[in-house]
């Protein structure tokens, strides 16, 4: 199921993570309640701008990420996400870059409805 998200200014549509950032995100399960994406990124990998609905993130192998807004005027945020962490993340549009020294692996449980 492709999901397009509008940015905060209702400008261009931001693409579905599994489509526009398919090198990093793979759909492993989808039903009427959730869509689960597996995240894998090598050091230096960066995604295209994409969006997620509200979700729960489970990091198997954590690392250091740089999250940027879909437009160049947005200030990037660097964040260390430890291995084994679980967190709730509100709906967002961003780019994701692995700025750490190792590969990262996790699962994003996108909530529907």
C-alpha cells in the first residue's frame, strides 16, 4: 500500500518509505492494523525524503543517524539510537542517513487507523 504524505506546508507529496527508500526499508508484514518495515542501512547510506505514520521503532543494531527535513531549509538532527531500544515516533517526513561507523538494523511498526 503506497502512502503519500503532505509536508507541513501542504506542498509536494512525500513518498512512501518502502517505495522511495527501498534500499533501506523492506515491508515484512502488512495487514489492516500495522505495516512492519525492516530497516537496514550501511555506514554512509542516505534515503530520499519519505514519510511515516505514527510508529514504534525497534532497533536491533543501533547507530548514529542524521534525520533531515524533506526540504533543504530544515536543520538536520543527529541522534544516537542504541541497540535494543524501543520507542514511539509520531508521524513525520524526513531523510535518514547512517552517519555512524557500523551497519544499522531495526524494525519500524507503522500504525494504521
